[in-house]
C-alpha cells in the first residue's frame, strides 16, 4: 500500500495539467451563492408570508364574530327579561330572545372577509328557581385561505362563544300587620320602661284621656318627655321602610304594600284588598295610637284577625311579573293573644293571655308566602301583678325529640319566642330597643330580596 500512495503522489502534477483551466476556475468560484440561495428560498418565504396574511384576516374576522356574539347574547337577555316582566309566557319569551339574538348577530357579523358567514347557535335559559336570565351564543365558520392552497390547506375553521346574564328585579307584595293593642304603648326599651315606672308607676303610657303631670294623659306625657313607646318607634320604622322602597324602586314598579293594624278588631289602613305602590298614601295611613282605655278596646285579637289578612294575601308567585308577585307578610307584635282586659277580674280568662296561634304559618308556607316577625318581646316585669298573673305563670315545656326529650320548667312568656322563630325562620327579628325596632322593617325587606334590587 505505501508503494501505491507514493506512485499517485508522483502522478498528481501530470493529472492536473490534463484538466482544462476554465472549468477548474468555475468550480472554485463562490461568488453569487447568496443570490442563488435567496431565489431558492423565495417561494417558501412568499408562501409563509401569505399564510400570515391569511391568518391575520382570519383573526380579524373572528374578532368581529366575537363582538357580534357578545352583542347577540346581551340583546337576547334583555329581550327575554323584558318579555318575562311584561307577563309573556316563558316559552314565548325564550323564543323571542333567541330570535333577537340571531338578528343582532347577523347584523353585526357581516361576512368579516370570510365565506360563508357563520350561523350562530343561540340558547336562552330563563329562571327556574331564581330570577336570573342567561343567554349563550356559539358560532363556527370556515374561512378561505388564498395562500394556504399552496400548502394544501385551502380553509381554516373559526369558532367562539359568548354568554350574558341578567338578574331580574322581583315583583313583591309586602303586607304589614301591626299590633296596636294596649301593649304597644309600653316603653320600647328597658330604659324607657324604667322611666315610665319611675314617673307614672306603670310601664305603659295610657292613652286614656286622664290628665297627668300637666298633659292630656300619660301617653302625651311620654311623647313630650322623650320616652320612646313601641307604637311610635314602629311607625318610625315603617316610614324608614318606605324610604328604602323609594330608594330601591324609584319608579314604584316592583314593590307594593298594604298596612293592617289589629287590636280588638282588624283595620285595613290601605283601604284596598290589594297592595298599592303609592308610598306617599301609605305614609299618610300609618297605624293610630293604641287604645288603652276601657276593658275591650285595647285587646289583642290576632287569632281572630289573621284569617282576613290571609284571604287578602292569597298565594305567592315567582316574582317574575306583576301578575305573579312574591309575597311577604311582616307582623310586628309582642306575640301575645289577649282576649280583653276583663281578665283582671275574670280569673277564667287569664290562661288566654298567651302566645298567639302560629298554625297559620304552615298554611301560608304551603301557599308560597313568606312570614316575618318583628318581635317586641316582653321584658320580665316581676313587680307587675298583671304580668305575673298571666305571662309570668309557670308552665312545663317538653324540649327535644323523643325519647330523649325532657320536661323544662318555664313561664308562659318563654313560649313566645320559639313559636315565632319556628314560623319565620331567618326572618324572625327581635326588636327590644329603639334602634333595632326602627331598622327592623328595612332589614327584613333587604334580607328577603337579597340586599338590593338589581336592574
């Protein structure tokens, strides 16, 4: 092998002289390579640039479609909600909302440089157990790629979706049932009661026309000297309630109210069996001062009155239209049924001074009517013989489920709170001071409707 290599090395100069000079120069010339490479790469560069342009056009079209879908979902929600509030059936409201959504999409989508124009798929969900209307819009389309054909991809798909929701304000009928029996002239708080006892010898401010301390009666004295009575603070709370209604429903479209008061008889202060939206008229027809003179005028005949109020209320609705309002009964009372004041002499009547009959709650609950209690609870008055002869009487209550239930010694007044709580649930509101009593009606309304109406 070394001998062969040596021989080839000796022949190299002779072989080189046999090859022409020009081809050798051409093979060794590297000038112009960049131009050649550029020409060879130009076609794919042009193709890729074209693809980029195609996709920019496609993205622009998708953006327009997305905007059209957003407009369509909003339009569908608004149209459906408007129909529902006008009392249109759910099926028709949904169908109309879908039509409006399709029209809005078509008007806003155009063809966005793509063929064909996408056809949207629109669905509208209407309230079932709530008050929220939701519209969903989806679309898909196939766009043409002019440069994509070069690479065997003549088309590309685009798709998108949008959804919108709207909370409907509920139509609500609110029925206020206010205790105006003699017990409502008691001091609103323990401090107010102490002031009355100190100056008049009684926790009640009697509105009996008997002059006292230079005033027409004890009631006038209490008002003039700044003693807060249950009746006055309740009326203040009702005014605040209507202030809240004016704020949350300024057009008075959604909330209607009625006012009843009860003592020995029931009084419809609204003057109508159906609630009204005129808050100015309602403010001018608040409960009058409790009757505290005579044996019969200031009795508490709640059990005899509730039936007439229930007949006026009827069944509750879903709140989606004025014809099917939700219904709320707010009762402000100490929760005591009082036959009349002759129990002071007639011992057989004293057991009838006891907790009101709350069996009506089950009837209203079955009729989809909510019940709220503002409980102006009796504070223990162990020094008052009348209290001790009635509400202060001992009773035995069975507490807990069988067989682990136990007998507990209580007084008759202890039966009131559990009964009212069982009826009203989360809408039970104790109010044993002026601040709580003044805010109670408004707090119940806001808890019932979910803080604020949403438009």
